[in-house]
């Protein structure tokens, strides 16, 4: 039985190496962050309103809160807020305590009741007068005022488009400074979407004739993306085509 010689084995190995497709060089790439915004004048607002009452008995506290809550709903109807734009957010009842000396357990001295209502205001022109009416009706806390836009989806879409444009421009700049060209997109990751946040209002700071002064300003939606592009260099320009 004849065994293959070392030279013969080396020849076979070399043949496999030469016949195999050339291994691609490690992919040159660049990862950038793109930030895009889209703004518009708001055309609606959302408001959370709470009433908080105290009494010696639980039923008394809740009855007082319920009476004021009915007045608040009456004010909403008066300002032509649709029933579909009203929602009860929370109803709570809890005891209040008096601290005692000598590390003794606190004593119940009464009860606190609260009712929270959420309103969507589709006509910003009435917002100031509406808030003023709510305070007069007995509202004691405004959890937040948030201006929004009825076409929020389109604002988000445009913010994403702008974020991708920003990422593309940054990649072009970095590629040019590296004597390369921007190639195909290899990976896209959406990092964050930022929408308008509520502005806290306190009843004590509001009120007055003519309604609470309101400045809607603009609502801005921000999108952030991470995009990885291939880099076309002299070394890999044959295997990667730039767009």
C-alpha cells in the first residue's frame, strides 16, 4: 500500500486554497446617530383635574368630593366638552393621622377623598376660561396640561424621516473625511421617541377674571436612530456598491 507523499498533500491543500473564493476583507463600516424633529402648532390639549376633600368621617369626605366632582362635570358640559372626551382617572379614600408622642401608633383624625378627571379639549380657544371655571367649581389640583396635535402620527413620521436624513448626512461627512464613500445601510435601530410632556399647573397659581392666560406654543416630536452604513474604500469597492 502506497502512502501519499508530503509534497502530494501540500499540492492538494494549495489547490483547495487557490480554488476557494477569496475571503472578503473585514467589512469597513460606520455607525452614526441621527436626530430628527417635527413641529407644529397644537390644536388640542389634555388636562387632568383633581378635587381633594377632608372630613371627620369617610362618607362625609367622599360625599364632599362627589359633590364637587359633579360641579366639575357640569362645567365641562357648559364648555361643550364631549362626553367621549371625559374620563374618570382615579377615586381614592384614605385616613389621615395625627402623630403621637412616645412612639405610640398614630391616631386617625379624619379622612381624605379625591377624584381625578381627565379632559381632552379640542378647541384651544376655550382652554383658559375652562380652567378658570374648574377652579371656581372647586378643583384643587391640576396634575398636568399637555398640548398635542390631532395628526400626531404624521409628526412622528416626519421626525423619523428627518432623523434618517441627519444620520445619512453625518455618515457622508465621516466617510468623506476618511477618504471613503457611504455604502448600503447594514443596520437601523430606533433609540427613542420624545413627545410633548405635561406642564404642571397648581390651582393656587391660577384663577382671575377673563380666564387663565394660555400660550400653546409649538409641539415638537423628536426621533433618534442609530444607523450603521458600509464604507466603500479602495480595498472593498469591488464587492460593495455605494448608493
